[in-house]
């Protein structure tokens, strides 16, 4: 048990103003920020990109750079004002008493140094110990963060580790000197949900062990709910609402906080009956903030003459004046939960005829092992089975989600469909035409236009030297939709209208656009060829929740208007639950489960699907969830398990049958297929992962499980 007093304040920030000074003048980044953190307490900072969350963290670390400065206020750490300490004292505090875990682990690690040397630097710089003791400490902390084979990792360079392992190393580095305060800046954004779940649990356990206080910076409200004691909602450089987690999540008082919750695909959301409600407009630039409430121009409840007359202060929103729930809104008493809630509905698109059929598709790669042992053994040529026996179909106006962890073969499947790779076997029919062996270079303009892709990172797919109009127009001309210059321009303008962007964006270049605007341009370019099918590869994973909601709703609107088929690739089952009609769950190149969305999200589950569902953070304190944390990493595609590909990590493994035999495909119902050795009768007995209380307070999940258990088992002996 840690001896630190949990009532003692470790960090005290009062009335903090932070500005950056540029040639254009002073840029006020953070205004009137106050925060107290006690020992062992976890605080969440949430808000859109550009709201000042990371700036606060950098101010605590005193990493504001030459043009950044604390203009006013106090940052007191264990009784010492960090803004007034000399550089030498700050160096002793950083890494030892205050540590930070960054969003990109690879950027935080030195590529020219081994992991062992980088970890040893921390205690050697801050403590009077020998290199041997530092090495032992490094070994021990790697064991604490559950990294297998610490000796190998200590001798490895960063590029030799997976993303999850790199993040665990950065966490180990941050906790190596048992700091009193740990800052976490989007520590799990780039990770799979299963890896994220393990790392979140790991950080919580180690922080409890060392008595470490934490400040989580994230736009993932589900993660904040699962990890934090209190939350501070930031908007345009200032806190607009703060309070303890559960009261604030149940009854948000500020319109911006409520708007954030309206952007999240909770289990109770429905793309037709209860669609997401994106926050309109954009975050104002620091030097263009409005008078009064900063959120005023985007707020549906703004009242001229009231909300714009003076600077607003935080005030308690509970009857108890000592309550910690406060909001920066002059009208919070008038805005009840009913008034804040929306009632917009959308018509569901009717699913049409089959447009894509994939049967027994395989994609293999041959690689050369140049090691002496492989050459001597005659095994220098190895086969990588990226996709193995893939079977599914997609229909007009249908959304088919393809889910799974990184490395499961989702993107390889997309490349084969697009013709960037050709299949090694099997059959792919697009509108009745065989395309499995037709590369992108051999496809006709019509075939190319029929199937288009929206990529995860729009910045990497837009030419920085060309205007938006040129890039969209080029696609129209390339796909032989139109050749007349004036008509092409008119079509581009119409596409900009479709993706809800101003027409003057025609003349802009990518550097002049935000991340959400770039993604809209990517969507407009994908629709330039009037495709019947669009493949979206993680199109919203790197975006703020408000931007992600807008992009998601845009895709849904375009699908309804154009009757196009959407293949949505993701590892996030919360967004998949919201927008998909059917789901394909992949693991190590194989299909583990597929079926209608409502079937896949209730028992019976494949054990892998069950773990994926458990790993998704849910931003609703009234919804309960079973905890399933997968141990170990995805096996190498060079040496996959002989039997079930999931057997090395499966918490419900039966034994040798799972190790040696490929699992049979069982039918849970007419369209729901599960590849597993566990009998269907046993799979049906599993309790729901997510339990949603209905209006009577009973658990909907239990009711769904009972209904499902009455469904007759349909024998099935084929493959997917």
C-alpha cells in the first residue's frame, strides 16, 4: 500500500494564461485555466484539437519553446512554482517527479539507441546508481509492463518492436523513476482497441502501485470514463465544464459538452432512428475568439445580448455550493436535458441486389529468408498467408464492416479488391465480372470508377502542390466521366456542395485545410467517378469526435442518395455498431465471424469478437461491460498456428483440438456464421459483453441473450 496522502495536492494550477508570440502578434492559447490534482487522482482533459489540452501539458513540463510563455497564473508542483524554477532544477524534476507519455511512441524513442540504453538513461540521470543497477531496473520495469522476453527487448532498437510494444516501452520509461505525476497525451490513439484496453489497465495498475497522479489528455470520452476521477472539458483555450466523472457524464450542463456526447456512437445510437448530431461550425482561431462565450457561434442556444455581453466565469451548477461540478454558461439553468436533446431522424436505405461476391479468396506473399540457417535447411522461401479462404458478399446500399486488429489482413483484402494486388486464388465478382486477377493497370476506366477508396490519412493522399479543384477534376477526367473543362468545373463545384464545403475551396491547396476538410475532399474525389462501391479504410480514426461524426453522417447521406455499397474497415466496434448492416470479423487473415450487426453484437460470439466488444470504451456510466483483456500479441503471419489462428490468445481455448485442427464453421442462425471449436450450445450460454438497462431498469443484454437462446441451431458444414 502506498504511503502518499491522497488528500494532499500534488499539482495546483490557478488562473493560468498561456500565450505564443509570433510576427503577427500575441496568440492567447490558454485562458483562465485552474486545476488541482491530489496524490493518486486521475484527471481527464477533453476537447477538440486546438482547444489547448496539450498546451497545458507542455506548460506543466515547461516545454513551451522560445515563443511560448506563461503570461499569468501559477503552476505549483509540490509547493514549488514551476514557472520560476531555474533550468537545472526543472531537469531534475522532469522524468523523475513528473513524466510524460506522448501520442506517438516511435517519435519519443531514439532510433539510434537500444531500448536498454534509453531506459537506463532515466535512473542514471536522476539517481546515484551504477549501470548494472540501472540495467536491472530497466529489466524489472519491462516485466511490470508485461513485455515478453525483456532481454531481447532491451537489446532491440525501436524499429524492431511492434506499435504496442513501443507504447509499453514509453510507459515503462515514464514510470521508471516512480513519478508523482504522469501526463498522458493521447497515449492510445494509434493503437488497436484490444491493445488499448491492455495498456489502460496496465497504467492504472502501475499508478496504483506507485501512488502516481495522472492527467489524461484525450478526445475519447469512453476512455476518460473508464480511467478518470474528474474531467475538465476544454473549448478554445478555456475550461467550459468540470466535475466528477459520473455526475458530469449523466447530466452535462454546457451545450458544448452535450454536443460532444451527441457525436459519440453509443450503443443506444441508431443511424436512422437516433443519428449522430455533429457540432456545426469550427473551433475559432485564438485571435478571432468572439466576445462573451467562445462557443456562441456554434451554439444552438445562443442569445444575443445575453451570451455575448461579458467574459463568463465558471459557476457551480448544483444546489450544493461546495460541489465540484461547474460550467462556464450563463444560461445553464434554462437549458434542460430535454431542450438540449435533438430529435432528427433519417430514412433507412433499402438494401438491393448483390454487387460484390468473394469466394475462397486467398492472397499469399513469398519472402526470402537470407539467414544461414534457412539457406542450409533449404527453407529460404517462405509463404505469408495474408488472406486465407475469404468468403462474403455485399449488396447495393449496404454497409459491410470489416473489423479486426492491425495485421489481420483487412487492408490486404482492400488492396486485392481495388486491384493494387491480385489474388493468389479464389474468385471475386464485381457486378458479375471476374476481377481477382485484373490489376489496377489493366482495369478499364469504368471498372476503376466503380470502386473507389477513402483513406485513413487524407494528408498523405492529397498532392500539396495542386488545388482542390484540380485534384477532384483530374479524377473526373481520368475516369472518362467528362472531358469538357467547363463541365468538369461545374461537376467539381457540385461535389463540393455535396460534401458541404464552400465553393471557394476549389482554389485552395491542402495546406490551407483542416483535417476534417481534407477528409471531405478525399470523399469528394472518391465520388468523382460516380462509384457503386466505396472502401473506407479507417476514415475517422484520426479525427476529433465532432469531425468524425460529421464525416460519418456525410458517408451515410451519400450512401442514401447514391445507393452505393460501403465497405467500412475499422478496429473500433462502436462506430461499426452504429453504421454497419453486416460485419465481417477477421483475425490473422481468416474470417472468424460474420453476420448481421444485431446478431454479431449479442451472444453467441466468437471468443475474439467477444474480446473486441469488451475492449471498446463506452461513454455512458449507466452501461455495464464485462472485462476481457487479451494477453500476448498477434502471431506472425510467417509462422501461424496450425489449428485455430486465435488459439494462442483465446481465453476459452479447449485444448489440442484448437492447436491442431482448423475450426469448423457453425451457423448461429441463417446469416450468422462463427468459426470455432466450441459447440454452439456453449457459445449461446455466454453472458452479453455489453448490458444496456431499459426504461424499467432491467438489463436489455440479458433479454437479448434469452431471445437468442430460443433460436434454432441450423447445421452448416461449408466454409465462409
